[in-house]
C-alpha cells in the first residue's frame, strides 16, 4: 500500500500524514479544511509528487455543477458537424467530453484528484457527487454506458469552511483540519521555501506577522502564503531590518483591506 511520508517542498505534521494514509487505506476522500493560505491545495501537489502520480485539479466555482466533473455532451459541436458534413454525427461518443472526475476514473494509472474549494459551489453540489465518489462510477445517458474507475484515485477535497457541507457527504470522507502554523512550524515552512534565510530577517518578519494576526480589529488576517510573499519582497528589496520593526514596509503584500492597513499603521504610530 502506498504511504505518504511528506515531501521536500511541503511541511506536513504527523497528524496530517496519518490522515492522508488513512484515507488512502480506506479508499475514502480526504476532506481538508483550514484558513486560506494554510497549504490545503499544495497538499495534493505534495502527495502527487511524493507518490509519483499525476495530479488532476478540479477547481470549483460558484457556478460549477457536479455534472461538469463527469462529462459534457457537446450538442453544439454535433449540430455544427451535421450542418457542414463534418464526420459521422451518428457516433455520439465523439461528442462526449470527460470532465476532471471522468479523467481520473478513466486514467490508465492511479492519480491524485483534487476537488479544490468545494464550499464555493451551491449546497446541492456535494450531494450530487455522493454516488460517484462512493461507487467510483457514473452513467452516460447519451451512450447508455457506465464508466467505472480503472484505478481508484486518491481524492483530496479542500474547503475554506465558507459554508457547512451536508452530513451525508461528510460521512463518506476522512476529515482533517490544518491548524494555523505556530512559530516553530512556520520557521520550518520558511526554510523549505527560502533555505538558509538570514535569521534576524525571518525573526523580525515573523514577530510583525504574528503581532498583526493577534490584533482583534484585523478583518482579514494575513496567511502563510502572504507571509512568504512578504519575506521574498523584503529579501529582494534589501530593506533594513530595523525598518521592518518600525514601519512594516510593503504592507500591501500582507494586508488586502484598507481598514486593516490603517489599523496597523495607527497601532504603530501609537507605540
């Protein structure tokens, strides 16, 4: 049985690795929740890399329908071909376009399937996938065929907890919540991305970062990915470390709301 033991580009806790391996062993989807920017999407990339599998990503939007992940019947192309005598329009299979779920089911090798930000879709979306994710098959009405998975994919589902998911869906998943990294874990994450970064720079940047996250007035707290971007901006600019402590340069990399920026600046002026 394949086991995930982490990857060189992703810092995973023991609990997270256990959750991944339990999901693989039980052949159930792994539902990952956590704040935006805590590495939920990158987890699927790390699993695919570590297990040497292809990664298929199905990014969910507010308008996404479950059917799109299975297949789409291209009636427009068939009508066009019938009008201009392009090929055999009686062969309906030519006009069945597999979605991301369909691609994962029909792959000749086991793949990692990422269903990214499932909570962006409407409330019925998860329920519409119950059968397919449970039985790993779906029916194509137009051709009267059942598509069954050749190699059951490792399914990773991410959610930013913007809305509650149905109980029937949750029962079919293994669940793990990625806690926001503490300072020690954050140091490991920074080292993975930037190697032997100047310790003083990393320490001062983290001090400012966690101080901002600890402010109650902040509406959108900066995430791990925003901290990494900010450190890179500081490194490239060669800004003096003392200036970081006093002014929070390039604050727009960390904070994305005017009110939050004003709050931090007012707090700094009052120090």
